[in-house]
DNA sequence: GTAGGGTTAG
C-alpha cells in the first residue's frame, strides 16, 4: 500500500497551492529515507499535486535512483503519473539499467518509444538503455542494441560522445568488439574518454595488441593522455610483455604528475614491470608509492610469486598484514604460486589452511590448482590426488590436468592414468593430455601405452591451442606463430634462425626428438608446446631478436603456452653462444636464461 | 539535476 493508514500527513495542509508546492518540495529536499518518502507521497496525493512536474520528478528520482530508494515503489509511482515527461522516463530507465533486473529498463524504453506522441528519447535515455543492453545477457539484448543503435543514428545522436561511448561499451561487453570499433571509427570526432574507452574495450576483450595499436593512432591525432589512458595501456603492456612501451608510459606518468596523484597508475606500473620480467623496477615503483591499497600489495606479491620467488612473496605478505591491509583470494594465489615454484611445500600448505581459518577466505578452484601443482611438482603425487578429492568441485578438468603434468615430471604412470581416466570421464580430455600421458609412457618405454595414446588422438581429432610468442623491439610488438611466414621479414628471420641453430649445435645443442611419436610432431598440445622439427614461435622470435638488437641486449619473449623441452634447451644454448640474457614468460611462469642456465633450474 | 573511461586474479 502506498498510502499507509499509519502515515498521517506530516503537517497541516498549507492553504494555497503555491505554498503547498513549496512545502512539499522542501520536504523532498530533506528526504533521505523511504519511510519519509511514503509520508511525503501521501501528502502529495492528498494535495492533488502528483502531476506537478517538479514534485513528481523529484519523488520518482528519489525512488528510482537514490541508494535508499526502491525500484518497486518507483514503478508503482511511475504508473500514477499521467503523461510522463522525459525526466520521468529517464529516471525509471536509469534506475532499472543499473539494477539487478536491467531488462526492466529495456521494457520501459520500449513503452516510451512505442507511442510517437510521447517524449522522444534524448542523449540520457540512450545512455541508460545502452547500459541496460550491456548488462542483459539474453540474445534479445543483441537485437535491441542494434535497434537502439539505429534509432540513435536516425535521431542524430551518433555525434554525441557519451552516447557513442556507451554504444561501444555495450557492443564490446557482449563480445562484439568489431562493432565497437565500427562505432568508434564512424564518429565524426572523439574525445579523450572515447579513446580511453576504445583501449579498455580492447584490453577487457583480451585484444591487447589492438589496444596498443590504438595508442599509435592516438599519438598521431595528438589527443594527449590521462591516468585512464596510462592504466589501460599499462595493463595491455603487461599482458603482451611490452616493456619498452611500458617504460614510455612510466615516463609519461612521471612527467604528467599522474604517478604521484593516481594510485591506479602506480599499481598498473608495478604489475607491468613484474609481468615484463623486471622485478627490480616493480619494486622501485612500489617503494616510491605514498599510498598503497590491496591492488598494490597483490601486484607485488603475485609478481614475486610468478617469478618463483616465494620467500620474498611471503615477506611482502607479512608486511602487508602488518600495515593492516586485509589479504584477499588473489593475494593467496600469488603466495601459493610462489611457494609452488620455489618448492616451499610446508609454507604453501600452511598458507592454504590459513586462508579459511584466519582470513575467512574460501579457497577457490585456482587455489586448489596451486596446491595440486605445489605437491605434485614436489613429487608428492598421492597427496596431490588427495587434494583433488577434497576439493568441492573435483570435476574440474584443470585439476586433473595439473596432476597429469606433475606425473610427467616424475614419470608416474599409475597416477597419470588415474588423472587421464578422470579427464576422459569428464569428457574433457584433449590432445595435449594424450601427449602428456604418451610422454610418460615413452619415458618408461611403454610402447603399448604410446600407441594407445596415438590412437586416442586420432579418434578424437587433434584439437590444439595454437602457440604464439610476442617480442617487442623498438616499441613495436612482433607476434610469431609456429612456422610463421606472415612476418614481412620472414626470409631474413629463417636465415638467421638457421645460422643460430648452427652456432648452438657447435656448442652441443641437439634438437630433442625423444618420443618417436611421429604422428604428434609439430602439434602444440594445450598447456605444453609439443613437437620437434618445426620452428616454434619462440625460436623465430629469438632469431629475429638477435638479428635486430645490438649484441648484449636482453631479449624478452612472452608466449601463451608453456615452453617445450626442446625450446628450453635451445634457449639455454643461445644465451651462452650469443652472450644474451633471455627472459621468457610462458603461460605459468618466468624463465631467465643466462650463460647457458635457466632460473627454473630445468624444473617447470 | 540526470550520461561515458582505469589496476591484481580469471
């Protein structure tokens, strides 16, 4: 009931309509609870002022938009207003667009546009309804978005920065990054927010290369940068390992004053440096920050963790807790990752237990994955199996796949078969898993096992993740895939590669061809590169890097899969033969190659 | 009076 009998008017009705209006507007001004609003609403009805434009707008706005409002109430109120005006429509559409039921927003928009004599949508209406489309995940939202887009164009709002930004985000948020780009390209002019949004749309969709390319265009158009630009670009630099561009962002941040003013920028810088393999620089930014939040601490803990420097990650964790910052589930991912790569089994187990007992953080599947990796890597395969069995969602193929990976390191057929059986049962086994188990069989000279895996792959059809490597030279990011011939300097790269192979062969490099799994050659199984005799993307990147950078320059490579044994051995030899430090960031960790050795100590 | 952009993990 809107007119509760227990809600008497707040004061005696004013005498004239004008004073009534003023009194009610004053009351609305001070209204901060729904209860007070109930009473004011009752007054409004008694005074017959519900259709007074200022009053109804304020009433509705409070219900639909303010934190103490109620959308249910807003909807009832809306239907009491005769001939709602643009402000009313915008209020109700705005309110629902950010609610848990954004579809209602579209519903009201539909009503609004269904009768042409009603208010026409304006720039605000479009912004709100597009936000609603972005949040509704039904396929229907797609056609709605296109329809709204059409209306936007027909009504001339396609020149409006804000509407177009909303359109872009709405498209990108639903997987249609091409349409987002199309909107961007077709705008007659763009402001800084539009550029930043394009970058963040790309970054959030995982198109980091395109995000960085957008910055090239930005430079040409001279639009400048702000903190948002820097953060978006730094995140993409971190993802693709573009250190030089990241350093350029750092310089811009320093010069423009954002470094000290904006905690986001500092946080993104720490993450970028850590992900690009330069922990010292990450630490220096960290040390220089006046204020630190959970992102700052997590970035440094995770940074040390993925570099396999578990003890230091633990040290940062201690400092963070001492400074009163509460760790979250990501902090523990960093810790467990660090423990796993440094073989700190006891510490890892301790932190895993601490999560729930002390910090009330429920371990998620990723944390279980770290534990399986920690124990499995250390050869405690039975315990790793127990962890999977204790996990609430033991039906996750990733856990079994991690265990299978550990079985490969320790050549354990028995538990490897258990892992594979579970993967098959979950209908999740892929070619990469077969390759892993086949490797284990091969290493214990089990020819039948190898042959069974070969059959399994044939019957399933090979489904693999294509491997790629990024490398940045002079602010340009170069991407290579296996046996790549798309690079403009392909001939030069292959010539250099053959030369490099000759050099390292003189030092003792032998291309690994351990398994005689002829039918598997050249494939990249999910998680691990596989195959010999083919030119893996990092070999091409290394050859390119050697030919294009001065002697002694460190080569930094980022790849999407794990390094295969052959490439790992190759890179060690190259680091010695050419006196180069080579930093390879693979899917799970960093490898620092120097003087023929790798920081992972051949344990990855 | 109402609208658009950012970081870790995934």
